[in-house]
């Protein structure tokens, strides 16, 4: 394989002109033939048994060209990038100039490459001090959650529905006198004041008694996810079956014993305070790092290739897709709910993706400028920690995996670079 490299007129872009020997191309074509022979049905031969030259004669000599190129090009490009120490950051734009049996394969590939980064000032960056203190109301808020979790429901029979009650209702919705899909339920438990129903619905349940029936008139919001119902007036026929109310336990030492590992309320409060202080310290650390990084990035000069931003956006969309799958949703459904196309969603993520790429490039530049390294002991320690988290403590193959070790090494160096930036920042 022969490779000629030249810069294009665009910044951070190279053109590779590659020539692959005819013998290598023909050998790759034979592999494609053996892989795909079973699909060819030629009169006079059992399916998949026709010789290669017969298949070419019957279907045309170009029959294997495309698959051969698709099989061969990735490994050829990988070799060329490695040999020429090119750090590609985009998919290649390929143009085939010669392809054929018994001929050298000649094609060009244009790649965007990792850009040069001018750091600017990165030490002595000034930021405002970020500090979070635990207040008494924060502790009370946490205790309130614990009360809710340990509450019990009691039935109410001597009064109508009040705000905060849980009403068990039957309902059926109508628009212009016609019932609509998804507008009917029986034995539905609705917490009054939770704002989980259409605006104005829950308020009209207040005052209803057990077994009372009532017509409730509401209007669907203009931005309602169902376009057929958005902005329309609706009437719901509602019947109340049951009224319940949450009874919260009293906050005392008995509550502490029942709801926690502590014997007194004061001990429980102290534990909550310590937990909140830890959370605040973590939040303060993260936000301080983020503020310093943002300030350093302001001084960075870099021409980010579009391919890096596209890849980052694609990764963000894949992340959304994965999170949606945990909720049983597909990306198409999510986009429909938002009323957006995938392209519009990607466009919205471009500024965030650009910032993420710039941050990464800045950190890499700091690592290079400061000659930051990760020791073997540090990598081994993190490897063991990761192996424990994944239940692979005794998996030698995992512990020696070079890709995982390389990933961990980069992570350690990034952590050290961020610590250096924060340690050298002027926090006022």
C-alpha cells in the first residue's frame, strides 16, 4: 500500500491518496466471493457452488467491487493514519479513482484532523467563591421527606374533598359531546393539588362528597402533546368513590427510632446535616471546577473542525436514546412529543457540543504543556476500583485490557489537569 498525504486549502484537513496493490485487492475480492457465494443462483450450478469467474460473467465483472472496497478500505485507512501519525476526527470523504480486477485500487480520502490549540492564560484565573451552607430549613426539608415516606393513609368519610387529599375517582372526558381516546379511567387515585391533571380539573374536585357525580369543564393547554386535543374545551363526567388523607408521623425520638438507625431526633438531624454537608462539598467542588474551566476556555484559540462537533452531537443523541429506552420510549416518540425533527434536536445541541469539545481540547493542551503523567500504580489502583464495581476483580483479561487502561490513564491525567487549574485559580 502506498499513501501520499497533502494538506487541503481548508484548515485542519488532509487529503490521502492511496494505492493498494492489485494482488491485495484481488485477494480481498476472493474473500468477498467466498463470503457471498451462497446468495448467487446460477442455472446449471447448485446454489452457492458456481465458480467466481462464472458469477462475474453472469452478473457482471463489477459484482464484487463495492463489497470488496467496503471490506478493504477501513483497514487500509487505519494503516495509513497510523503510519503517517494522523489524528482523524471525522469520517472520511472518499472518492474512488480506479477499481477493477487485476488493477491497483486507487482512491482518495479527505479527513478533518485534530486542531492546534493556543492555550492563552490558564493559571491565575479569577472566579467568585462558590459556597453552600446547610441551613435549618434544609434539614427540616429532609425530615419532611422522611415523614412523607413513613406516612399512612386514613379514610375520610365525614367531609368533602379538600386540597391535599387523595380522591379515588371514575372519569370520562368528552370534546363536543364525543368521548376521546385515553380520556376514561375507573378507580383512579388523584392527589388534589399535585397538578398532574389538566389545569383547573383538580380544583373542581374540591368540595365533592363520596358518591357525588359532577360535570367538570376544562380547557386543554394550547401546547398539549396531543394535537387533536390542544386548546379545546372538554367536559369530564366525574364520580368520587373514596377520600383518603396522608397522616404524617410526629417528629420525635420515636420517629427517629422507627425511620432510621438512630435513637434520638437530635442524632438523626446531626446525621442529615453531615450528609447534606458532604453533598454541598461535592457540589461546590464540581461548580468551582466548571467555573474555572469556563474561564480558561475563554482564553483558548482553536478552530474546531465540524466533524468533531457532529460526533459529539451524535453521542449526545445516543445518550438521550439510551436514557429514553430505560423509560420504554423510543427517540421517534420523544421527538413527536417535542414536535421536533432529529435534525432540529441536533441543531439545538450544537452549542453544548462545541463547548464540550473545546473543554476537552483545552484540557489535553494543559496536559501537554504541563507534561502531566499518570503513574502505573495510579492506573492499577483505578483498574482495581473499576474491576470491583463491575464484578471483575479476578478477571485477568479485563485487568490487562490496554484499551481500558488507556481510558483510565487519560481520565487520571484529565483529573490532574483540572486540579492544577483550580489550585492555581484566584478564588475571591
